[in-house]
């Protein structure tokens, strides 16, 4: 049995690596028609690249796997990197991001088995985990805004890009934060803040605070490809900014966005105790 | 090595799309394998469930609910709600729930009597023997 447990743990690592690999063919639809040959990136009437389309965004359950320096885009190195955190809830966790003391505490104490995770309760995953999810994203774009339609739980995120638009200053904190977009040449830059602090950055449970400013950039390199970067700036949780760089692929035309109802059977599993009921932490950002 | 390969296949077989913790509900210390007849398919988010009836060691009928992947991902791989029919005889390998009162089975593979893996990678559209035996 011990052998099985060791093998199972190793297998989970293998599986995590496997599912972190960008753009598995299966996600693009087995037997689906291939996407058309790449042409130049389409543009809107205002000359900006048009990001519209149904995209395969790489499933990323562990953002620490390929973390790079936010400035150089080189693999990141930092003090204590790789140190095993034997006193963490899961003693296999390591010092895998440049944590502050606060961030490290949150990383060590994350306990999805003992306390449950909010996503099992079908609560909003947060901007980061929406983009990390494996189910694909439809983008709709006009000259004034970009809408992200996440198949994951049928969620959406609206990003105004017209600088005349102003969000109300007294909007409440939000699970997914509030975003504003602007163009840096042909790159869409989406800056998101105003988080409620209840969410985690990824399935593995990497932490962030309410103070996080998350920046996602999208560069449509050709008709079939987007270069996506995500940068985490959160001085409360991390001593340095860090980045992931990913490639999104356009799905074939017959791979369509579909409804996704998390509650469909998780509700019953919550009521019968198989999934733990999530409670907002009283000291969520302390 | 054999146990590693088996466990690796188990871990990879069901995509890690779950947003509830597998280890929170299921116990890797309780592997289970049985043969039985399909009773019902629940094609629901975020996981499908296939109810399979078998006979326990004491001769009683038991119905296990076998958790599968997310229906949208399975659809894209070519699987459909009616890929399996009620009455089909299958072999299930997986791990049991931690709760003694639960008959849910997680991290599961379902194999037809002709050897075809159901709801694994390589759906009906990729219906070659090679892909189905992966």
C-alpha cells in the first residue's frame, strides 16, 4: 500500500505536469476540423488588432511552474527558492514564488482538503483562475471594450478600453476584480484590481491579497495565435513581481463555447457533505 | 514500476479539471475494481456520473456512482451522453470515497467488455483501436 501511495503521489505530479502543458490536442477537440492556416491578425475599423474568437487558453493549475521575471522574462531566481516547507499543511509544498512573510503564511496554511475550497462551492474563481481554467474563452471586441466569456461556470468579464469610460469609484470589492484596458501599440493591456481577497491565483492555491494588481496582456501575433502574459504585482504577498507567458490558440470553427453549470451536481455534493461548505475568512487579508 | 504506471494512468485518465479537491472526497488507500452493468448516466457539470450495478462479496446488489470528467471536455473528445447504454457491461477501476456511506468512485477508468476505454482521452470520433487502447 505504501508503494501505491508513493506511486499515486508521483502520478499526480506527472498528471500536473501533463495538464500544465500548453494546448493539449484534446482541448482543441478530438476529430474537430483543424483551424484554418494562420494569416495576419485581423483588425477593427479603428486599426487595433481584433482579439475576437474562441480560444484555447492553456490550463494552468500551477502558476509557479514556469514563472519568469516580470522585466526580463528570464526564469526567475530568488532567495529560499525550492526550499521544502515541512510545516505547511501539505509538507510537499516548496518556497516556489518570492513570498513575503504574509504570503508564505497564506501558502503554508491553504487547506483545500480540510477546509474546502471556494471553487467547489461554485463561487467565482477570480480573474486569475478564470484565465487558468481548461475550458476555453470566447473574446468579443468592439472599439470601446473587450468582453471575455469564460466557459468555466459561464462567467464573463468586461474590460472597457475607451479612456472616457470611468468605473464608479465606490464599486464594492469583487471576486474577479475590476478591469480597465488600454493599448500599448498592438498589445491589449488589461489591469485588474479591486479584489475581495477571497480567491486564490490557481488550483494549487497560490495566494494573493486584496492589494494585488494583476496585469494581463494580449498580443494577437497572427490569426490563430495570441501571446498572453500575466503579471502579479502584490507587495503584500510577494517581494517581487512575477510573470507567466502563455500561448493561446484559436479553436476550430466547430468547437463552440458551451454552457457550464457548476452547481448542477456540486450543489448535491455540498448538501450531502462530500464537498465542504466554504466560509469567508474573518481575517481574510490580515 | 508496474504500480507507478498503473497509478500514473489512473491520475492521467481523468483530467485534473476538478475544482473540488479529489483527495478531499476520495481515498487513494481504497482502490476498487469491479465488473457490473450500467444503470444510469448523469451527464452533469462539473463531472459526469455513471451508475454501475454490481454484486458485493456477500451477494447483495450495490450501485456505485463513478465520477468522470467534465461533460464539455468529454463532448469535445467525441464522447456523448449515449455512448454508454443502460445495461452495458463494464469494468470499473478507481478509488472509493472516504465516507463509508458514499458509493462514489473517483479517479476512475471504465472499460467495455471488448476492451474499449470509455470517457478517456480519444473519443468516439477518434475511433481507432490505437487511440482507444492508450
